[in-house]
C-alpha cells in the first residue's frame, strides 16, 4: 500500500514557544547596520554588494528547484559581471544559455517587485502572491504532471492561478508528500495572509516570521509549479521589510534546507529559523566589512592616497568611548572564559600525555600587549575564508591551547573588530595550526584550518548575559572540533 510521507492538514499558527527561537545576535547586527548604512550610501561598494546579491538570488533559486543547472565557476562569474549569455559557454549549463537567461531575468524582476512592495509600504496580499508567481514563471509554458494512468505528461502552467489538480510529489519508493487539495487552496491562503498580518502586529521577529511564512506556504503549495521560488521570495520579503537582506538559499546549503523543511513538517520550526538566521548573519557580516572608502576601478591614485591618509588620521585621533570600553571589557570576559576552558582541557591532556613521554605537554595561555599580534596573518586568512574583514588594529587578542607531542598543535581563538570601519562590533574566530620540525630543525607551520564556519559576533547592543551564553555554546563546538582535528592528524 502506498503511504504518504506527510499527510496534509490545515496550516497551524506559530508554536507557543516561538520567542525561544529569536536571535538576539541578529537583532543587534540589524540595529548596527541601520545606524551605519548611511555611511555607505554614497559609495559604489553597497550598490555593487546589492547587485551581486540580487544576481545570486536570481540564479540559485532556480538551481535549487532543478529548473536549470549552471556550474559554480560560471555562477560566480555571472554574479560578479552580470547575467549575460556570452558568460555562459557551452558545457557549463544543462540548457542553452538563451533559454536560461530569460528565467534569471524573471527571477530578478520578482525580487524588484518585493522591494517595490516595501517601498510603497503595501501589505502582503493574495493578489500580490499571484502576481509574484506570474512574474517568476512568465517564461515557463508547461510543467511536468501525471495523467489518470500514471504517465508523465506536460501540461500548461497556469501562471498566477491556483492549481487545478493535486501536485503531490512521489518518491522512488512510491511514498508521496500530500499538499493542500485544490479546493482548499483559496481558504488556506486567506488564513495564511490573515495570520501573517497578525504576526506583524505582534512584532514577531523576521527570522521566525520568514521561516513560518515560508514553511506554511509550502504546506499549501497553491500553484502547480514554482512554489519553492515563491516561498523563498516571501521569506525574502519579510527580511527586506525588517531592513535585512533577501534570503539566498544556495546549492551548498540545499541539504540543510530540505532537512529543516522536513523537520518543520514534523512540528519543529527551529531548524529552519536557525538556518535563516545563519544566512542573514553571514550577509550582515559581509556588508559590515565593506568600506565607505572602497577604491572604485576608475579612481585615480591620488584619491586612493587621500582615502588612506584619512583613515590613518581618524585612527590616530580616535578616543575610546564609554561604549567601546564596555565592549572591550566584555571581550576580556570572553577571553577569560576561553582561557579557563582551555586550561581545564590542558590539565586533562597533561595527565595523559606525561604518561607517554615526559617531554609531552599541553597548556593554555592568553595574549598580552607584547604578543597580541602573533597570529595576525592567520586571523586575516581565516576572516577572508569566512568572507569578512578582520580589523586587528582597533582590537586584537587571542587565547591558545597548545598540545606538544611529536608535533605541536595549536587551537587558537582570535578576538578582533569586524569591518573596515569600527561600528561597535567585535568578532571571534577559531582555527587550528601545526608546527613541525624538519631535518634542519626549522619549525614549519602548517597553514591554519578554520574550526568553525560561522564567526562569533557580539556588540554593545546585546545584553552581556546573552553574549556569554552564546559564546559558551560556540566555544564548546570549537573545542570539540579542534580536539577531533588534533586526534585525526596523530
């Protein structure tokens, strides 16, 4: 007997414990960005960032749905240079570039429609959702379907219209996922909109509302095709209305995305909230690393020199404010927590290492004013891999767990400012590196390996207790991964 992996039921409101999923970190990042965004409005840096983000959103939202395929190098080229047929050579896509480009343009047009809705201060409506679907699917004439005999057929895609037939996907094992029946779509969509508008009044945080709206929309699946793209557009709308960025789900997080949606089907919305939060935090980290003094391609050398001198002058004249002092003090507390935790691990390691060789040992230490620059190059390299700018001039410190056996392993947490300009945001990154002795007794340092693909960020806006709680969780993960990496290289 064929069974359903999910049986449709009317959409549910937010879970009662939804406030527990809210991200204080994302809230503080958004506040910092709102306060500082004006500094970048006159530069090309922010415009370039937004244009590239728009192109990435347009490309990846179709790849996720297998509408087309574009390899990653070509995708990056299109993001950097613009959507152009000439940048898509034969063999880099699964369809002709002339067929793909109109689809990408339609996706970008849909994103523009979201910004227009926000700019006009209009509320989300059923009419807009249908209009959005029409824009997204304007170059798709047909869609795969199954006839009464179970045969795969192509049927006309009803652009901007609710589905007329069931669209329950079937897996290879015969099991299927049951979406809202066609006759119930209008009612369920009206309920969705009404609940969403109530959530706005209740000031539900954007990461939670985006996840809820996305998931409940996909449960309804009101259109014959294009539901995933519309769902991501609706989640993007929530973030844009909150002063955040469009939600970009790339092929690299597709598995995590699917797993989170399936968990939401089982009643657990938190995984989807956490994924959306992580993606937004990454975008805030990148945009806050932009420089208002970024040198554009046609800028003359003299202008670049003036910009550089201005930065040096500002740094020399900068005095530490009370807010900065409090933030730096919080950083000291986090450093002490890390040193204490590393110290406990070092004690346990020493107990076992000394039984093997007397010269083996482990210890933990924290930087001081004379050596806080030691790992600056590794810190910059780690920040680059995580796509942000590490400012080690405004603030710089580190905590290290050193494990010495036949080789020396170092697990390092770096504390530093984030961004070209100091916006009151500090960060912590973690990496591991190894020192080997060659035949000539020269110490060779193996390139650092990032231990956490998410930089830890904290600001003067967030409550201290909340920062410390988040840091303890982050530190525990870093230490677990770091010790495991050390074990694997033995």
